C-alpha cells in the first residue's frame, strides 16, 4: 500500500464513546512443553495460559503517572463567506439587499456571521516531573480554550500550554501541583522489536486502561506528521489513548501514544508512539526556547527500496545503487549543509555518525535529537563509491542561530478590532486598526497609525489573536517576513513588508 493510502487510515487517537473487547494471549511455548513432558496428554484446553512476562509491576508503576485530559473549545462568533440565494436576499430585505452595503461580496457570495458550536474532546497525558509538567500530543490540546487534567486519584487541575509542536505532534502542558507521581523515562533507542510493552491511557471513555503487546517495528514513517520515527506496537490503542504512555516491563516510558492504523476508526492491529528520544529534545526546547530548534541536512528523499520500486512502476530498468539499504537523495536544497558537503541527487546516505541507516525514519529519528549548529558525520555512496563528510546542521532559515517565536512586542504597535462605524464607512467586515506605533518592526516598515490590517501572509486578520498566530508561525519559518495588506483611513489600499529577522 502506498504512503497516500496509508495516510488515509492513520487516525489520531482522540476520544469517542463505544464498547470494546480485549483478548488474552496464550503461551504456545508453554503448551508445547507440557505436551513434551506428558506425551500421553492430548487435551490441553483446560490448562491455564501462562503469561510470558509479569506486567503487573509495570502497570503499578506507570498507571498513576498517566492523566485524563479534557479539551474545551468555546462557542465563537465567526464571519464566513456563503453562497448568495437571490430569492432569500429579495424576501429578507425589501430593498433587495440595497442597504446591506459592505456585506455583499462579488461572485454570488456574501458575508454572514455564524456561531460555532462548543467543542469537547478527551485524550491522555503523562506526568514527567513532580512539579506538574505533562507531555501529550499537540492534537489533544490544539485550539483549546480550557484544559482540565484529572489524575488517576480523581484530583482535577486546570492546565496551561507551555509549548506545542505540530511537526512532531507533541505538546508540553503544566498543572500547579507538588509531589506528583512522575514516570521514569527510558531511552527509546534501546527498545527492541519483539519486546513487551504496555499502552496506558483513557480510550473510548474508559479511564486508566492498560493494554499489552509487543514492539512491532521501529523508525516507522506514515506521512501523517512533518517529522516521524514512530514506534509501532500491537498493544491496543484507541480513540482517547492519544498522549498516553507506552511503557516497558519496568514501567518506564519509551513512547507517547499518538495514532492508530485503522480502516474503521477503531483499533485493528497497530498503534504508533512517538519515541522518548525525540520527546526529550522537544520538551527541552519548548521549556528553554518556546519552540523546537529543528536541525536540517537539507535533503529530500526516501528509502532506496522505495526508489527502486518507483522506477519499476514507471517501466524503467531499476538503477543499481550499490545497496538496497539507506536513504536515496531525491533533492538537495540550495545553500544547505548537504549542498555544502557536495552531496548530490542520486547519492545514497548509508550512515550517520557511524550508525547504519536502513530506512528514512532512522535518519529522521537521529536528526530530531539534534539542534542547528550540531555536527554530524555522513557516510554516503556517490556512484557506488563510499565517501564520508562532516556537516554542520542548520535551521530552516539556513543558519545556526536559535529560532524563537516572535512575540507581538517585536512589532512595537498597539491594535484593536475595527468599530462598527469603520466597517460601514469603509465597506469592510473585519480588520485590525493600528492604534499606536512605537519603536519596532512596524515602524521600521513605515506602517502608520490608523492603518487597518486585513490580511497578513494571505491569512485573514480579524482579531489580535489572529495576528499573533501569524507572527508566531512566520518567525520560525524559512522566510521570517510579514506581508501586511489593508487600508489607510481614507480607504486607499496598501501593503507593507515587515522583516522579523535581524
């Protein structure tokens, strides 16, 4: 199945309400030993099933550290563009919409205010420190107006978001507590395929649920997130498990449960967890910088086998790359670390810092633990000849500086949503007025007091929160620039370019 089809069935494990059933495992090895010791025995159906390992200790240690998270997004009034109905317009307004000046759009549409419904959902989280830091998934908390955390002893806390990263689907939240039960964190790089694990969370409204399985695969990529190196497990993960713990037999955290693979929306064989090796670095960055410091080599590519299969599908004779393991380089970004090292399209990266690479997810997992400015040694095949280069990793902006989310203060201005009178006078339905311009990026760009901002980087700006979100996103992007479009108080349209970087 190709990556696009797989992605169609990858489902974030948010909460639903349903009835589920569990199946106990039977140790066939034990049964075989019984038969060997008792050849005359032919009926074993009444023998008790032996458990391969004792998982009770792991459950006891980890259960108190996993929390239930309730997400609430309040009802909001939004202005949306809807298709015009000429009969509705005529009969609802005896003047045929003549006095609805400014609300009618062109092309048979008009703007209409609607009230969005209140949204609630539930997920899980893991306490990683006794003072209340909790790791969960970004999709569990994204857009929340309220977060309520319930511990295994039923104590409730309000939580605030410290930071979140959509690219890895991780978030760090905080509750005000002391002496809380915190999980021990293991190095996920050390887990082995076939190792027993427990998935702990709050699936399908069933709080404090434990399911068992094994590590089915490592460094799995699905195309659901920007940065992926999932641990795959057959421990049952369902809606509501998102953000919960994947633990080893010592009750130590090895991964954060994130999604399930399903054609039905419920568990059907495999779940996926974000490894702690990736989680630790994301958490440290969110605490220290407020955003993740993402290190990049500057290549695009995929597994060598995927490239060979692609060539076969295109009816070509498959290229002999000298190996069937490693990363095929399909693209090299200009002025990147890879370009500087002389890596070219068609090269095969086979090792990073002496560690053998067999698939793309392994490279992603290694880079996810690095920061811009770190050095790595790449071993690659160029025309089937092995070469080794040491490169300095860079951020998305092409340098090694620390990237921080720009605060609104960097703009050096005050804003307010436009008044009803301004809407009528200028025949517009939304915008932010620049009330005051102090020393800052907006003054440098020449934006005057009174200018009304309507769009920034092609995003509609209806509130200060909208502007804040665009500034935050642009400040960590490859091009930290704001293209601001709007109107002067006279109604004349204009635009400005604001450089967020120095």
